[in-house]
C-alpha cells in the first residue's frame, strides 16, 4: 500500500523558514517523480514544485521560485520542501504526491497534507 | 503558462442526475489532462487521467472526454458520495496548472 506522510508544518513568522518532509512507502521511491501541491484556506489547488526521479530536474511555480527548494533523499525514501522568506500568502495545506509519468501523466497518490501558517 | 477554465464553478444537483463539468485549456494540451475529486478534510484523489482513462477503483459512472483544448467530466448518475469539488489539471507543460474547481452540492 502506497503511503505518503507529510511532516514539518506549523506556525512561522513572515520572513521565516520551514522545511517540510514527506516520508514515502509502498513503492520504489527512486523510480518516481514527486511533487508538492498546496491549497490556501478556502481556495483551490496550486501546483508548487516537482522533482524528477534522480533529482536532476526540478521545476517551480513562479510564486515560489527563488524562495522554495525541492529535494529528495532516495536512501530514506523522503521528499523535502525547504521554504524560506515565507509570506502570509504561503499559508496553506501542503500535499506531497507521487507523480506518475510515462505513458500517462497524473498525480497518483497524495499524502494527507501538512498545514503551514505564516503569521506574526 | 497554460490556463485552465472550469465551468460551472458551482453546481447544484440531485441524486441520480447526470452531471457534466467542462474544462477549457488556453492552448492545445493534447490528452494530458487529469480530473481530481476533493472532499472536505481529505486529500484529492484522481478519478480520470489522460483525458478519458478511469483510475482503478473509481466507479464506471465517471467518464472523461475531449482533447486539445476542450474537456469534460461526466457523472452519469450522481450518488451521495460524489458530492465534492472537482478539479481539472494539465500535465502538458510546466508550470503544471489546475482549474479553479467545480463544487457539486446537493440540491
């Protein structure tokens, strides 16, 4: 059974930093691209970042580029999102997801999410 | 960037109704479109990928169609567990984008 468990969320002041983790199990982690998606309170889904299998290629939404860094540790089957220079508008539930790529493309499995609140 | 426009944003329907949600892309995305269902307090889950492929375990009353820039998600006979918010997503090119969502509520 595929499981994705996010951690590291919490309350942080504007301008602060936070690192999210996503522990994966139930699949061969190093063969999948992984992604972060967020949802601000009462809003829709927003893609944040993707890292390809192997970690050599990363992609970011313009809203987080230069402030967030996605990475992965295949030896620990763990995905990370390092967030810095946080703003109030970064307040959201952050989901990690397994990105199915190849003959078909979609976010196949999602974690339950980790809440990040940016407030003074 | 590819923009996705969903319509309607809100839909009120009864159990047993046929429901159709539209998603329009600002440029050709071929068939690189997925549909997700989201319920309050739960993570989204994929229902349709590659425009028309039903995800394993999803009831056959769900179907997807379209290609290029026009896509639809259809629920042939709405069930109580289908009341949720639905999002389309394009996976043709980065940045990957979602539509604004369609909330399906009980009439």
